[in-house]
C-alpha cells in the first residue's frame, strides 16, 4: 500500500475554516512578524478527498484523466504576484524554525524577512520558467503558488529559464545541483517536487483561458515555447523522489488557505504514469 493512502489527509474547507477560528482565538504565543502565523492543517483520509474533490477523475486514464483533473484544479482563487511573498512564507515555512523558509534548490533555511533582490536574499522562483509560454508575472500561471518557490537570488538566476535534465557541472553555493548551457538538475531531495510542479502546470493550463497551453516534452532547448523538458527525466524523478511531509503539507496549505485547489500528483503520484 502506498503511503499516500495512509488514513491521514485533508480537511474539507468548511471544517478547516472552523478550526482556524478556534486556533486563532486560542493562540497565546506572539506571531512571526514577517508573515501571518500558519494555522495547523488537520488530517482527513485520502478516501474522503477522493469521494469529494477527485470524484470525477477516479477510474480514468490518459487524456480523459488529464481533462477531468484540469476541470477540477482550474477552480481556484487567484492571488497577485505581490501576495505571493506572504503566501510563500507560509507554504514553505521551515518545520524546524517558524521564522524561516526553506529554499528549494539550496535547501538553506533563510529568514522569512530576508526576501528581495539582493545577493544572499531569497526571491520567487518560477519552477515552470515564466518565459516558457510568455506569461510573465500575470495573475494566473505567473502567480500560481503551486509552482512558485523561495530560492536564493543567485541560484535562481543560474537556473534562469533552463529546462530540467540530468547532468552538468556543480552549482556554486547549491550543493547537489548541476547545470549546463540548456538544463538544470536540482538536488535529489526535491527532484520529485520539481517534476510534480511541472506536471501540475501542464494540467492546469491547457490554453482555454488567456494563457498558452503548457505541455512537457522531451527536449531541453524549448526557449520561449510553452513547453518544458525533459519529460522522461521528470517522470523518473517523480518515481525516485515520492512526496514527503513537507510537500504534502505545502499542498494542504495552498488548498486550505490560498488557492483552494490542489496538485493532484502529490495526492496521487501514480497519475503521472497514468497520463504520460
């Protein structure tokens, strides 16, 4: 049995809202000044989520599953690019230090308040590079926090808009990451996270709104095309690095507090192979 089916999962929104009120009135400790305090996320069996949120996707594969998931996750609350600063301070909070966030590629724990554009600070990394489909920071794919992550300013610049693949030379200041002229390989602990964020974007943005149809492919020279590769490697990464508690909690916080939609490949990693 996959650990994704352990009987500890998400609350319904109404239940969470009631819990948030109680938690807010009971809290006595001072809040972290850099961001609103994080309300604890209660657990609900995945079966309950399947009976409600994913009910129209169950039993499907291939294009039918992708279409069903697109319809489900497209129902979301959108936030602005400036609002993403505070959202990331909650979604990516360091479990060991509530004053910090964990940076995606470096894994470094950095003060929440140290966000900006200077060397040594952290900024907002678009895992699906915003030039791949030319959506910039427009509300929609440019502000979707399912693929926005805190990252060291310099490392974010090194990654740039490169596709993802194995190999390259070590990235200075980011142990376990590698890069070459057209690709970037993240550290092992977040390879699956990267893959599932890319595949979420490919399902969420299908070209039926004002934005391009985003699709993964098996290339690493996509430039400004609405594609990112390398798909075969992303699938491998998703299998080798299954969702962990940090990624699961992040999915819950986005669902319960911000966008009210989910990354289905965190809840059901097997759907990667079922679609691609």
